[in-house]
C-alpha cells in the first residue's frame, strides 16, 4: 500500500467496530449469507452473497446511522438530526431517529425514488426535496444544521458511521471464515471503509475490492491524484453510490486498506440485477448489485472464496421493470430484427411460424408496405422477440438467412 501523508485521519479500529456491534445487536438483523452457484461457476470456487438488502430499511445504512445517533449527547438529541440522502441513508436515519425518539429532517434530491421518499416519511422523518443530486441535498442539509442547531448525520463522513458499517465485515468473517476476497460497492466510501477496517486487522490476507459505477466513479481519479477530487458530472441508475467526492475520512481508509477499485457499466448493473432476481430470488437495487456486476464482468480478478455484499434492495418498481428489460437485452435475451418479405397472403404467418419453431417468442410485430424505399411486391417487418441468449439470437439470424429471408438489421 502507498504510504499516507501524515495529515490524513486516524483509522477506526476493529475493537471500535466490535463495540458498535454490541450496541447494534438488539437493533439490526444479522443478515443471511447465501451461496451463488452461477457466480461460483464463473469464478471457479465458492461465491457468497451477504444479503444486506434484507436488512431493516432495506440496506446496511441503519448500522451506521444508529451507531452515530445513539452516541449523541442529551443536548444534541434535543436539537434533533438532519441528513441528506438519495434514499437508503434517509431511511436508516429515519428509523434510528424513531427508535431513539429524536426529531429528524432529511433532504433528498428531487429525483429520488418515490418508494424511498415514502418509506422515509413512513418512519416519521420530515422529508424536504431539493436539487438534482446528493451533493445538492447535502448543501441544503448543512444550511439547515447551521440555521437550527440540528446535528448533521452525514451519509459517510463520521467515524461512528464507519464503525457501524464495519459490523458487516465482522459478520462476514464469522459467516465465511475462509473468505479470500470481499467485494463491496463504493459511493462516498462509508461501507467499504468500515468493512476494510474490520477485516484488515483480523484477516490481513483477505483481498478487498471496491466497485463503482463507471459513470459516477470518483474514487479512481481521487486515488490517482492522492486526494479527494470532485466529479463534474454523474449519470447512473445506481443512485445509492452516485457520490461526487469522497471525504478525507473515507479517502484515508480506502487508500490504506482497500486493494483495488474497479468500475462497471450500466449494462453490467442490469445483468447483475437480473441474475440476483432470476437465480438468487433476491431483489437488489443497482448500487447493491455492483459487486455482482464486477464478478460477472471479470471473474478472474476475484480469488475464491468470494463474498459480494448486496448493500441494498430499495428499488422503485418502475426502475426494476426497466432494468429487468434492459438486463434481458444486455444478456442477449431479446432480439430485434428488421427484414423484408414478399407481400403475399401468408408470408408474415410463415415467418412467425418459422421463428416459433426455432424457439423465438415474438413480443412485438410491425408490418409496413408504404415505405418509399420498398420495391413493389415487398413489405418490411420489424420484430422483437425473447430468446434464450446470445447464441440463440445468432442461431435465429442464421436460420432466417438460410431460409432466404433478407435480414436488414439485428439488435
């Protein structure tokens, strides 16, 4: 590891994380560890999923939020707390405030998931929508704290947050003591910092990998520069890890304790969500599926046994529907075709019958004979069908050409 400058913050310790675990014992769930056969086949050894998507509030965030808020002084408790979040931290803060009988105000981006907004309000917090990003919400939360005296419960920039999140790492070591690689999604870095602080002391031989969405990846540039560097723009479905800049606290932990940071694309996230839903029967949000996406994309990078942390499962149903469809397309499970056939009775029926015999399941058909580019006596047909995967798509295309159909475009 690169030697750290002396002005970087002191790291949290495994003993402090163990104390947080004792504090959290009556509050959080010890989430299950599920094995994954399809990922194991890719990696060539055991792969396990740490199911924090099944945690209270649907993510790991309650661990850090409760640890932070339970340690406030009596005066601080009377002032209440304010937070900024795209959704998961909001729910963690709201539930912790409810359990501790504290007033809580949460600022969320205007585009935050409707489901996450509703859940945060259901836990009793006051929700204010502001700005387009988490950074915008954080500015508003800081202004509220300055104005009212409320304590800012930052989503990742406090040692108690890292201590609480680090309890995930302790559970991993207890549930899979032979683990060789731990893969964790990283936005601001609270979870990966806490997990790394817990694991590095107790099992220094374990490889720890952070995963970011490539369209919201602040960590690679920050680590290269040797300091936190702010992104100028972000655009990813993984809103839970769309953070424009790490803090000095998390930067110090990741730079010293994490072995590697990798990035994944939007198609990778969609495929990973689909695998979790279809093969593991787990609903996982895009940020929570990022470790699975990394394993699917480059399995050779992860020596087994591997533990992938599914950090959250709070996904809007409409986004889930969209990403399932996107994941099916990215996995080659959808095929779109544009081709020309003879304009004679029965030609379209014969085409559809042939595709059915080859195993394609037709979803949409568009049939046009009025395009100016069409020769007389021909029609253009656009089809969208469900297939068994990329090889099946190629087979159907080949069979169509062998049968004499003129295929103009495939997707």
